[in-house]
C-alpha cells in the first residue's frame, strides 16, 4: 500500500474512533464532551482532506478502504440521527422552563454538528 494511502487509512481509522467516542458521549448526554469530540473530528477531517489531495487516485478504488469509508459514513449518520433525537427530547423537556435557545453550549454544539462545512465527512467525496 502506498505511503499516502496508508496515512489516509490511519487517519480515517482515527476518525472512526472519534465517532465511537462521540456515540458514547451522545448516549450519556455529555454535551461538553460532544463539543470537544467535534473539534477533534474537525481537526482529523482537515488532515484527512490534506492527505486525500496527495493520493494519485480515489481511495474508494481499494475495496478495504471503500468498506471503511462506508462504515465511517454510516456511523456519522447514526450519530447525527441520535444527536437530533437528543435535541428534540431536550426541546420537549425544556418547555415551561428556560428556552433551549438560551442554552448557549447546547446550541453551539447543535449548530456545529448541523453546520455545512468542508470539515464534515459528507463533503469528503464531493
């Protein structure tokens, strides 16, 4: 395997680990930890995009890499869905007390997670 492709896979595996950590943080409703993981994911994605530019061909041409990419995308989508459910639950629980929009940390994480930017996995193959 090419040196750059090996590095690409290594970074992608790190991203996968971050997704698993994010899954746990979302499940335990640790919003501050989710925010930290999102920042780490952004940094990891920047590295991944940088290395991808050095590859001579599409990494998806390798079946093992293609499978890993699909797994990462699936995890990302699952986390997004789970986090969206958490946001919905919080909105229901917050009715009658301080509006969710006033919870700056929660909204910051929500906006970070939902934003459209080049650091998101969905843009890796554009």
